[in-house]
C-alpha cells in the first residue's frame, strides 16, 4: 500500500516536466518553437524567389532534393520583412498538412538557444498587448525574469491558411503546389 501511495504522489510530477524549446529572435523579441517539431537549422542562402507569392513567402530552397518553402516569420506576423544578416537562419519545421507531414522553412533573425521551460512557468497567451495574433501563441514562458513567446507552429505555419492568403493575392498555382506536391 505504501508503494501505491508513493506512485500516486509522483503522478503530478509527470505533468510538471520541462519541455524543450528552440528560442530565436525576431527584431528584439524572443520567440520559441517546441523542439519536437524542428528538423534542423540551416544557414540562410541559396534561396530561389518565386514570382507572385505573398510577401511572407520569401522563396524556396532545395533541401536534399525536396522543394521547401521559406516563410519570413516577421512578414507572416504582419510586420516588415526581415533584413537578412550574417546571423539569419532558416529553421526547418515539420508542419502538419491535413494529416501529412511537410517541411517548411522559417526565416528568423538569429537562433538563440534551446531552453527547458517547466510547464508551471508557462502562462496562457495574453488577450492583448502582443503584436501578433493570439491564436499563434501557445503560451508565454517565464525565463530569468523575461518572457519568451512560445508559438504554435501548426497555426503559424498552417498551409491551408497560407494558401487562402495567397489565393486572395492571386498566387493560387504555386502555393497549391506546396499544399499538394503531386
């Protein structure tokens, strides 16, 4: 009976585990994606621009023979397009597209570090005060008296939503190729 009480007492600790997040900068703001959805981080370069794409689609890269669209995260948030510097990186994220996995590159100003943030240190997204859509935010992580904006990669990189935005801008054929690469 003592072991049963002991294991029951340990269960809440399982929910308090730390999750790992890749942190990065956009301008002077610190953001993060859950590390589990990240495939790799590559140097910015060899990007092919595609005509008639919305401003937030920076272009495509060849990643081991696969065409991978690159989203300028700053422009995706409705801000000015990112200025490319020597610290600019492309974070390759495996996004879900109607049950199928698709690699999407995300242009960020610089990658910072991988942080472990306990679930108890993550607050819900605020309903105001943040300059991006609230549904893009998974939570606000508290790290050393600062906040890290934890993004929901599935919503930020929704292929269907980006395709709809592209259709509004008359770029249906190319974004449809990203959506259904048959």
